[in-house]
């Protein structure tokens, strides 16, 4: 259970019926528009030689490079990554995201949550989000939040199959999707996150149909705020 769920906190803010958080819409928009190019999701120290630059690979196809940059920008702008889960059977990946924190001290509201899903069968990356959904329709999700169950496999599965949740395909033709935390041994001391609440992740994508020679590969490094997963306190 998440640490903030175990603490005594003020009453949780619940948005009015039909209310939509503007910040959530902005984070989602970052993955679609040119605004993503202005987001410095890769720390400046990684632009230089050395450090974690070894983990950054530019795609041969500029469209593929734009896809991974926009995905990384969305992750970087999000308030917190609640969970990263890989299905051992299908190899699909679910990333549960707290997109925007209007009231960070009292935890997320359902309208601030999303699940990023990679399906190796469909070769798609899809964002399942609740931006603009009527608050009354999201009422059942408060139980998951208040019980600290956002890091469970069942949450992501239930969220994705809720007919009220919006689905937006962000990338197609992606056979492999990896979002893994860099081991400290692989990161120079000056490039390591400053707090156990933060993590440095490597996002890697593969497009198998690119050329006769080889698939197209791309990877970037992104700093995020983590949930309780992977803490080393």
C-alpha cells in the first residue's frame, strides 16, 4: 500500500460533475503535438558525452523518433508513475500513470489517471484516460484509489476495459516496448536521481518493419517520480 494511503490526510477533493482538469488535457496533448519538442525530458547532463548517453538511440525513421520523443515527454510531464507491469503470458506492458496532480497531498482523482498499454499482438501503444469523462461515471474508481490498489494488475485491466474510459492509439507497428529503471551501476554518480522518490527510466521501442537490413530501434532516458515500486530506501 502506498505511503500516502497510510497517513491521516485532509478530506479528499472530489471534482464537480463534468469537471475536467486542464493539466491532464495538457499532458495528453503533449504526446500529439509539436509542444512535446519543447519538453526537456532528457537531463542536460545526458546530452554530453559520457553519463547515460550510451542508453540513447535515435531511430532511423524521423516519424519513429517523433513517436518516442512524444511518449517520453508525456511520461516526464506526468506527476507520478504508479506501476509498470508486464503480463508474463502475453508480454503486454501496462504503465499506470498519475497524469496531473491538482491536489498532490491527498492523492489522485480518477480523472487524473491513465494506463499506457503496449500490445505486442496488435503492435500498438494506446493511452486509456479519463480526461473529460463525467465525474459521476468515475465514481467506482475512488475505491481503488482509497485502498491503494493502483499498482495491482487488476486495476490496469479493469481500467482499460471500462467503456467510459477514452482510448487513443499513440503508435502503431511497435513490436517491442520496454520501460525499465536504469541500474545505478549504469548511471554516472552526477547523473543519478536526487531522491528515492524519483527514477531514471529507459524507454525503448522497436519497429520490426523498417528496411530489408534491420528493424528500427529507438531509446531515450526519462526522469520520473515513482510510486512505491523499486524503492531502495
